[in-house]
C-alpha cells in the first residue's frame, strides 16, 4: 500500500483563508497534489532486447487530466498496458489507487476503466448487451448496474440506440459506447488510449465535448495518450514521451513557454512612430524589420487588444504567432512526429480499421 | 475474486457466444451448406461404389462429427481476432480469472457446435435413421463431449497465435487432417500401419465411432463405447487444463 498523506481539504482552506493570500486555484492544486492516484517509479519494459519503455517515473494526481503525448511507437501504449496489468513490467514499480499493479492486479482492475486504441466492442451484440456483460464481469450488482448503465447511456446520448446492434453504429458512436462501458463499474481512473484515432476531425471534436462533459460531472481522473498535438492541449498536464523516455512533463502552457514567447508582427502607416509609441507605453524592446515591427510578449491574446487601443498610428496588419506543442516536440527532439512502422500486428490493425470504416 | 464472481464471468462468456450465434442467422444457414454438400453429394457418390457399408447412412455420423469439428475450431480460433479487436480484449483486463474466461469460452463454443450438430441430426429421418428420446439424450451428451474437447484443443492452438495469418496453417495442418483421419468418410479398419496410428491418435476418431454406433447400432463399432467415452473424457480434461494454463500464462 502507498502511504497517503491525509490532508483534509477543508482544513487547508480554513488555514489559507485566514492568511488571505492564497488563490483558490493554488489551494485546489495543493489538495490534488496531496492525492496521487497513479505513481510510476523507474518503469522499464523490454521486449527481448528492445526497450519499449526505459526508466519512466511520474505521478498523476486525483481529478486531473493527464496526457501522454508522443509519436507512434514511443512507448505510450506499452506504459498503459503495464498500468492496466496487461503487461508485466521488466523492472520498476507502478501503483494505481494505492495498489501495486503486479501484486494486486484484481484491485487495480476494479479501480480503472479502459478505452483501448483498437475497438473492443462485440459488434454482433446490442449496445445494452455490451454494457450489461461488462457490468456482470465486473461483478456489479443488478440494481447498481442498471442505474449506471442508464446514466452513462444518457451522458453519451446513446439511450435511443441501446437496443441496436453495435455494428450498425458509426465510428464516433462506438467510441462513446466504449467510454460509457469503461465507466459502468465506477472506476477511479479512466484510461483513454488514442481515444480519437481513426475518426474524422469533426467526430474527434465531438468526442472531446463528451469527455469534457464527463470531467465536469464526475471529477474523474483521466489518463490519455495521443499523438494529436491539439488534443493534448485539453490536458492539465502533459508528459512528452519519445523512444521510451519522458523528455518533458508540465502543463501545456509551461511546455510552450520552453519554446519561447508569443510573437506579434505589426505593419502600420508609420512604423517608426508606432515603434516609439509602443516602446514608451509598454516598455518593450522591439525589433524592426524592413517593413514590419516584431515584438515578443508572454500573453499575446491579451496584449493585442491593448496594443490596438493604445496605438494612435493606424495599423494595417497584425499577426500573432503562438508556439504549439508541435514546436515543443520539435525543440525537444529535433524532429517532427515519426511515421509508424508496420509489423504483422500493425497490418492486422490497419486492416481492421479499413474494415470498420467500410461499415 | 470469489467462485461466484468467476462463475458469473464464465456464464457471460458462454451467453455471449450463444447470442452472437443467434444474431447472425444468415451464417447459421450458410454454415450448414458444407455438411449438406458432403452428406448428399459425397454420400450418394460413395454409395455407388458398391460396398454396402459406404453411403449416406455411413457418413451421416461422420458429417455430424465434421460439423462439430469445424464449428468448434472456428469458434476457438476467433479468439485471435477477438483478443485484439473484440470483446475478449476487454474481458482480459476485467477482474475475472482467466480460468473462468477459458472455460466459459470452451463451453460457449461447444454449445454453439452442438446446436449446429443438432440441425444436421434433424435430417436423420430422411436418411432412414430412427431416433428415440434415449438415443437423442445419449447423442447430445456425446456431441457435447466431442465439441468441448475440440474447443479446448482449438483454444490451445489459438492462444499463442498473434495474427490471423496462422489460420491457413491451422486449416491445412490441423483441421483437415483431423477430419480426414477420423473415419468420418471411410472405414478405419484395415488401414496400413502408419495411417492407423495417426487415426488412433485423433480424438475425433473416438467421437465419430461413438456417434456412429449410437446411431446405426453396435455392428458398425470399431472400439467399445466405454473405451471411446473414456478416451474422450480423459482428452477433454487434459485439453481444457492445458488451455487454462496457457490462457493464464499468456500476456
């Protein structure tokens, strides 16, 4: 068992409130920090001589959305497989909800819900059968089962289709059904392995609105992997993983700060006058190129309106460039996302995706 | 994880097999086509050869055995796909023992195979074989035993298979030899030595022998029914045990 530091949230708030200097966000952060729900220590997973995960350590706190971002084959799914007790770690330790994943797999399994990268529904059964069977296998009593199934179907907007065969569902509906299923046994952590892979951009956004709604209503801890940079932005914290190692771990904002400031490029009627004005009013040193002014600020979106309001010179053109997680990855590894290697099981996976799309 | 919970797990896996089977009615019909072709075309052809022992009546129990064999193996091998892209993947991370999963799967596959076998058995009156309730109960018990044995054997083969590529190999080196060496289509008495050893090592041989003497009478028996039954029961116990162990030790 993990030793948990028991700090009562109310106690912290009372104390800090009397000081009157802490922000609510800081307090919430402190409370959540005290409860780590996943703890991984020096995890290593080898397949023969190939090291898929090499010496990875991190913690996930209760209630946060934690993302694993990295190219395909970086070791994301392998790490998840170790956490969900499918794969035995070669060395290192991992705890989930206080249980050791090697020593107490049963307790770990009861604490988690999983949505796999590949579909794992029974297409020849109805939606409700898939959910009921899941509930029985997790040994949930009938009353709780029916209640939870109704709640999840409603939350994922699938109630009307519950008696239809899953093979008649669209890709997005199947994903929603899988998310619903993963939550029927009331897990502490929901694992989403590439939750939107193989879906079109519109459906991807749609799935995310459902995940957001879920977070809002349940306060669930979500652990997700993705190789879509824009999706990683939805996480509270991100671990960037490459070749089996975590190369950075922080909030999306902080990660992006590693790359640099926001850059505003500006063209005006009178660049010299504008430049002087900005320097005087904001105290920012700026560079002037041939026909444009370039300035670096930390919070571009808030700065641009201020800039427009305060400048008396007419502005012809203004652009804001913000670093993305893509840039972070590029800076850290020196390259963009790698292409997937296709081994036998990968070929089978691709075939299955084609098969699924066709229907 | 208590016994009750695991029994529920096995029950769900079993129920799922039956529900899947029931939903896909076109497949039920099409999977009957092959045994019917064998029975009526091959059977009629064989009866023209001259030997009174051959013919539709003789191969009828063999065709039931074949139906049990093919349905069972297909059901077992489906775990390869199911484990990567199906419900089994999710079952394997549930807090339910692998033993329950393997037994549930073997029981489910066996039940489906039994239904398929029974559909062939319904043709008995057209072939001139008389059935009564006692014979029927005997036949069902034997069919279940055969189907359960072969399902367990199929699980052993499938559990370490990583891709469906191996399926063709299973067909050629496992399924067809088992079928042809079982005495389903021709008598196995007076076969040359090397062939008769292979025939005797094949569990389906004893299954077909058992079905045949139950349906047609003791004069067609090759082995004693107790020997057949004993062999099949031992085989079933060993096969399901090995399957369970392999299920438990596979990542």
